[in-house]
C-alpha cells in the first residue's frame, strides 16, 4: 500500500484508536478488558507505523 492508500489506512487506524481510547475511558471497564483493549491499541499503532514506513520507502523509491 502506498500514497493515498497508505494515508487512508493510517486514517482508518487512527479512527479505530480513537474508538479504543473512548472505551478505555469507561470507569467501569474491567481490568481484563482494559488490558485486551490496550494490546489491541498497541497492535494498531504498530500497523500504522508499518504503513507509514512503507509509504515513505515507496515515496523515496519513486523520487529516485
């Protein structure tokens, strides 16, 4: 994925992270659920980083 596709994917991941953050703010959220949501958020952040790295590599290759 590169260019606009990578950008769209990162925006989608950011929206998912926002939803997870909202759920994590629930004071009645069980510890186990919070832990699972935090793991999911970490995976999403990792995926977003991968997409950004790929987009940068593709942009660099296109500029050569």
